[in-house]
């Protein structure tokens, strides 16, 4: 790992793994996010093993089913994020409220 990798993020992810909130495979996803210049601050924990991390902004992620993430492709990053938010509003009101509060939309 690069020396510029922040220990704070690593400690946060490791504590979530120890608590059983995220699986070890998310270490790699978190590292990929870092490589792309994105943060990895989970707002929820994965409910199923096939849930993946979706960035609602450049730092925070929510875990959503992988098939949802794949169906919500858009022409731009903002378009993609808006499609996922629309799906959340229709299908997961609780998580939608968490996302809206995090983004300051309420």
C-alpha cells in the first residue's frame, strides 16, 4: 500500500470488519476508492453478501444490492447517483432518508 494511505480510514474499516459490520472483501473496495481519490465512509452496513458500496458523494458510501447498482448506469456520474437515489426513494425509504440527510437535502 502507498505510504500516503491514511491510517484513519484503514482503522475505521478494520474496526467495522472486527465488529462484523462489513466483510473482508470490502477492504479491497475501500482501497480502490482511495486509489480513485474517493473516501470510504459507510452510512449503513451491508445486509446481504452481494451488497456493494455505492458512493453518494466523493466520501460517503451506502451498501446497495449489486443488481441495482448495475441497472442505474447513466450518462454521467451525477446521473448515475440520481438514478440510485430515485430507486432508494421507491424501495428503501429508511436508507433514502439517511442519504438525504447526509447530502443535506432535508
